[in-house]
């Protein structure tokens, strides 16, 4: 009985995880008003959808429109990566705070934790500025 229950939990986990991964990977036309974001991460197809049909537009036959099409997708992917970096730096701030609290007055542990927090804050500032720069460049396209 226990073995069957474990298999059912495993099957349920795979079914729910696989379904959610599929909805992120494939642009779905059933989302309301061609939603182009998942949490704060942009979709790779942001800016290349036809708003009336929610389908990816053809880039056209001239090289200027093809270049714009490719660079829009590249900038979306870069923005996704930079936002993931921001999430990772927030995790490092939390880890550094935990290390600071659990150092139990050890001077060496407190210095390491403070350095972790300082480096994470610098990384967070750089990633936020990078996202701003990418959005400005994408707006210029």
C-alpha cells in the first residue's frame, strides 16, 4: 500500500510540474490579452507578437526588420537572465543575514557574513542597473 501511495505522489508531482513547465516554455494564446510576463520575467516573444491574434509576427523580408526581430528576442533573453541574477543576489543577502545571525559572536564569521551581504548588494545594484539599460535599448528599437 505504501509503495502505491509513493507512486501516486510521484505521478502527481510529475504531472503538475510538467504542465507548469510546458505553459512557461510555449507561448499560449489562451492567456488574457497576450500576457507577456511570468511574475516579473518577460517572455522571450515580448514585442514580436501581433496584438490582434497573439501570434508571433513574421519578421519581414528586408534585413532591417529581421535584425530588429532578432535583437528584440536577444534583449528579452538578456533581461530574463539579468532578472534571475537579481533573484539570486537577494537569496545571497538572505544567506548572508542568516550567517550573520548564527555566527554567535564569532568575529571571523561576522566578517564573512558581512562580506557576503556587501557583495550581494553590489550585485543587486548592478543587475538592476543592467535591466534598466536593457529596457532603454529595447525601447530604442
